């Protein structure tokens, strides 16, 4: 008698030839684990990652309404405070989506534990989905926190006229900045590199996107420049979801942002799959 299995009984470890993948389809368990890890990472410091942006956005609202809106100023037929509120909400969302996705791989490269992202049995698409999904989750947490704070602010209305449009443009804007953040984390080798993209690309484009003004009041040259800014369509479309007014074609913005996100996703997938700057 022997404890060794007979030749007719195959060991479960030898069910497939060496080198063949055992997992087939989507690794839902691994994807869920990565997503929860990324969400817990920012939620453990929610005062800094969720509520602090809400306070900062309220300061923007207070300063601009006191400086420009005290005389009952109207923009596109609505009160100035009501006009800038939706733009401030989605601006906070997209900036925090970028901050979340630009941190994950970058800190792994700096601390030397990037292997924690590369070694688990996750495909490139699953790795992208986990990181991007967590960034979008943070964006919507921040958006809800800002909306809640503004709903308690006197003299400001944040009622939603078209919820589906507000959700679509909030989602497209968050995805766009989450993908840009993941691209940044692939390219950057230190935190200063990520700060360059944030300070010289994300912040200027978001502030010059019509958040605090209507582009219809600009000269034709600056109107054309504004219409070339994808952030403008996020702000304008999200504002339409709240107020029912827009200074850009809604369908053009909705489809254009979807196409742009697909292009960014394709570029990110290709670079991540090639191991650009993250694999020896």
C-alpha cells in the first residue's frame, strides 16, 4: 500500500500543463479585493480626502458670491451663486479623481512595493478597473459631500433638474481625470512630476473651463479656445443637469467625452500592458 495517488488519479495541481493560466474569465475576487483596498486607502483618511475638498469648495463659493454676487448678479438667467455651484461640485470631483489614481502606482514605484500591483493574478484590464473604479468612487463621495454642504448654504439652490445628465457628465469627467491620473502615475518617477501635471494642466484647465463665468461673454477667440478644452464640456454639461441651461451642445459634449475617454483608456491599457516605467 502507498499513499501516492495512482496514475489514473490526476492531482488538482497538475490539471493544466505548467505555464497555462488556471483562472479563466474575469478574476472577480481579485478585482474586488483591489477595488476595496484602493477605496479603504482614501476612506481611512476621509477628513483629508473627502471632507476637506468640500470645505475648500465652500470657500470658493463664499469668496466668489461675496465678491461678485452680492448685487443680485445674474448669469444666463440664474443667480450667480446657483450658476457656479454645479461647476464647483464637478470641479472638486474631477480633481480628486485625478489625485486618487495618480497616487497608487506612483507611491508603489517610490516605496519599492510596485510588485504588490504587478504580481497578483490580475489582467491589465482588471488592474485598470480596480484603480479607476476607486478613483471614480472617491470623486462621487466628494461630489456628494460638496452637494450636501451647499444644500445647507443659505442663498444657494442645488436642486437637480436632469439627474441622468448630471450623472453622465459627472461620470465622464471623473473617468477622464482618473485615466489621466493613472497615465501620470505611470510616467512620473517622483511626487514632483505628478504635481507638475496637477498644477500646470489639471488646475488651469478646470479653472478656465467656465466654472465662474459663461463663455458666451468672452471674445470669439477665447470662446474657440474654451470649446477646445474638454473640461469645459464637463462643467457645462454638469451644470445643465442641475439648472437646465448650458453654453455648449449637450449631445456633442456627451459623445465627445465618451470618445475621449475611450481613447485615453486605450492608451492607458497599452502602456500598462507593456510595463512602461513599471517593469524592468
